[in-house]
């Protein structure tokens, strides 16, 4: 039997709140798939790198408790944080992430779209260098872990441009990835039950996550 990774769920909320429907319901869904999962409520209304440092500490703790592989699943701002943990330099070996699943993520701090999360995380006077260093597309390397990303074309809060930017960077570096942009649906769908074709993201993601399981040793 393959070894399932431990999944850490990161709800969205613009770095100002934690969306309840993107937390325990997602962990419960993963549990139904046979995946051990936990919700991590990262620090809010604080500047970078406080949320990233907190998540890395959580990853280290899960490893100390026996998790050999760690997968992250984040939504919106939680997707940004998941991407930072997967891509940003400076992680210790026990803070490494094996893969990440991002739902309608904020990926770029260089665009003018969805500024609220930028203002909270970086401040109104953030330098171009800081904005670049917290943009996921700028952090991708050929050694980056695999990504599954989904978005909707109708998302007006975090436009799908964010997903396209990251996907292009992953493709340019040859990083394994799956990307799904569904035609319909607003921002913040979570599990997207009863959301038409967009609801199929969970089926697609579950198959992809199982492909990331480690073979038996």
C-alpha cells in the first residue's frame, strides 16, 4: 500500500480572516479520500514573513509527529501562502513540501488585482523587490514541487491571470503541474458542490493527489 501524505489545509480570507467553508469541510473531504488532514489557521493581519514562518513551523511539527510527506491545499490567500511554503527559498529539509493544491490562488503581488491581501501582507509602501520576492511565479525553479491549480474564468476578486502567471512559470521550468480553469463560478467556491462543471475539481484533484503518494518501502 502506498503511503498517503499528510495534508495541511489553508483557508482563504485575504490574510484578514479564515473562511470557514475552506477549512474543516475540506479536511473532512480529504479524510473521506483516506488522506490524513489538518487545518492550519495561520496568523492574520501581520506582515510577511510571519505567516510563512508559522506555516513552516507547523510543517516541522507534523514531520516530528511522523509525517514523511507533506502536501498543502490552500484557497485564495491561503493558496498564496501554500505556494510560498512550496517555492520560497530558505526552508530547512524538515520544512519541505512535496506538492501543493491551490484553489483560485493569489499568486502575484505585482499586479493591481486583489490589493487587500497585498496591503495586509506587504504594506502600502512595499518595494518592487519585496512584491517580486512574494510573487509565486518569480520563485519557481526546476526543483520546485508539483502543483495542482484550479480557478474560474469569472472570478472577479482574484482573476485567473494569477493562475496563468504561475502556470506559465511552472511550464517554463519544467515543473509537473495540472491546471484547470472552469468557465463559470465566483470567487471563494471552496469544495464547489452543486456548482456545475466546476464541482468536478475535487474529482480531478483527488486523482492527482493520489498520484503524489509515496510507494511502499
